[in-house]
C-alpha cells in the first residue's frame, strides 16, 4: 500500500521500497551534499564560519561608518550566546528542526521588521521612526543583525558569506573534521535507502522537501517530473492517434478506440453542451488536453511511491489560470475589450438614471465573481484529491496506533489481527473510490472550464 503522505506532499526525491534502492555509503565524503548539509556536525562547522564572516562584516561596517569600537551599533553577541539562542529556537518548533543559523537570523530580522511595520500602522503620526529608534523601545536579542541588514552593501556580502560558509565540498575536503562514526553512517544509510534523490543542476535545496529561497533558484521536484512525463505521454499518444486518423481507416485496436472514445466524449458530452455546437469544436483541443492531463496526474497518484501533482495547489491554480486566460481572451476576441466587460453585466430594462448607479456595482460584483469562480475551480480539484489520501492516511494510522498500544499496554493479540484486517480492507476500498474520483474530478474540472468559456463568448 502506498504511503498516503508522500502522495499529497511535493518533494525532491522519489520513494521506493528500501530493498530496491539500498544505500551503502562508507564515509561522509560519499553522501549527497544535501544530506551532509543537514548533519549536526556540518552545521556546527557552518556556524563557526558564519560567525567569523558576520564578525568581519560588523567590523567592516563599523569602520566604514566611523563609529567607535565601543558603539553599540553592530555589537555582536559572543558566539556561545548566539549559538545557545539558535539552539533554543531550533527546539522551540518542529518546523525549525534542521534549519541553519543563517535562516534563524533572517527570520529574526523579518520578525522585527514585521513588528515595526505593525507598530507604524498603529501610530500613523510616527511613520518616520527608524529601525534604530524602534529597537531602543523594543529590544531584540538579534537587533545587531537587523541594524546590519539595513546597510547598503549587506545583502551582497551576506549572500557571499552564506555561500562560502555552507560550502559542502569544502567541508568534505577539510581534513581537520573527524570522520562520522560507524553508527551514524549506518543510520544515515538506513534513512536514505529507498529515496531516489532528484539531481538539481539549476538550484539548491534546504532539505529534501524545501528549496532555498530566491526567485532565481529553480529546483526540479517530483511533481514537476510527473507532470512532464504526463505531458510527454499525452503528446506521444495523440500524435500517434492523429497519424492513424489521417489514414482514413476505421478505428482498430483497443488503444485507438479508447483514445477516440475520449475525444468523442469530450466533444459530445462536455464541449458542445456547454459551449454550443457552433463554437465548441474550436475549444475541443484545449478541453481534451486539460481532461487528459488532469486524469493522467490523478492516476499517477494511485501508483505507490509516486504521488499526484494535483494534490498541490500550485498545479491546480495553474490549470485554473489556463481556463481563466482562455475565458478572458476568448471573450475579448468575440466582443472586444470594452465589450467583454460590458457583457459581464446582465441585460436589464431599467431607466438610465438607475442603470448609471446600479450597473457599475453589478460589474464589480460580476468581475469579482469571475475571479472567485476560477479560484474555487482550483481549490475544488485540490481538495478532492487531497481528501482521499488523508482518509487512507487516517485508516493506516489505526495500524500504527494499535502497534504502539500493543507494545506499551500489551493488548491482546487478536486486536492487532482485527485492526490489520480493517486497515487492509478499508484502504483497498478507498483506493477504489479514489480511482473513481480521479476520473470524476478530471470530468468536473473540464466541464466547468467549458461552462466558463461558453459564458464568456455568449451574451448574458
């Protein structure tokens, strides 16, 4: 049975049974860089280098500003004090576990600046209050970093310091660093076994589920690979179908008949009823692509260890934006730019004096409704795909819960057998239900897209 969690969470690795992808690394040098970067020993090494870089940066800024050495500006805490606060922050929330010191400092600075923004909003007459003045009344343990972050050269130098401090290749080559213990290497091999890490030639990762921040940091995720695979499969199948149809022969074979049946279904049961016989055929290729792409992504979610890209809001929102763009462009092409917006207002036989007042409000409501409809279109698909995996996760959780109870409370053995039967049968039944939902949601999304397109090219 597939792990329900990995089906609804994007990641930068594929998970398979450990026996199919065992890891047998013998030293820290052999482990993948992303895994080494999460090791506590590496992070202590990185902390020392970060602190040295920040100390140099603070001294450089102080010298450039002409401030005396005793000035509190840029006065850094001692390394033990900073590390103690950093360690306390790591253990204050499970979401912080594994985050390096530079992330801690960035988040502390962001919290101070957010507090300043909120304070300025609450005191409109004092919006000119500086960060320095705000910190005097609202001291922060990392105020020195916040002040330094306001310097012109800080961002460039901070990027350089972080890049140099977190250089995994230098850590691996550092002969002064002791080799990892045999126990740690064995534990890491056990954790990495079954995880096929995706190479990242264009960006860097923070961990196996998060990329480093930055608009130019492009990372290849599991869902992205699945989407590309679905697109290639669709292209190959229907290119083959087009070549067959061009021969003029009658459909032969199961695959040919299946693909043509999908085409006819989308045209006759979705496009024409929603858009109309006159205009429907122009939009059939788009609707056909949307239907098969969503269906393919949904079906991948039924494959153990793979996952469904439609369980991520970014994917469903992108699909909804395709529909939204088609609605707007098709409507403007039919009625013109101004005519498209005027067409959003239903026809009403009312006096001009009243129409001048009422119609702008109706237009605003209709435009807001247009945005909401497409947002809901994305959320509906997302919610339905996630819900099924969460139900399976809850059912499978019964087995883990009872296993823990048997271990601690020594419950009767028959309870385990009953629970295991419920879990297996329940998971199998819900998996069958999810298979039906995969087809149903592809149909609903495509049909609603056709309805929205049809409404945009016809008079209200």
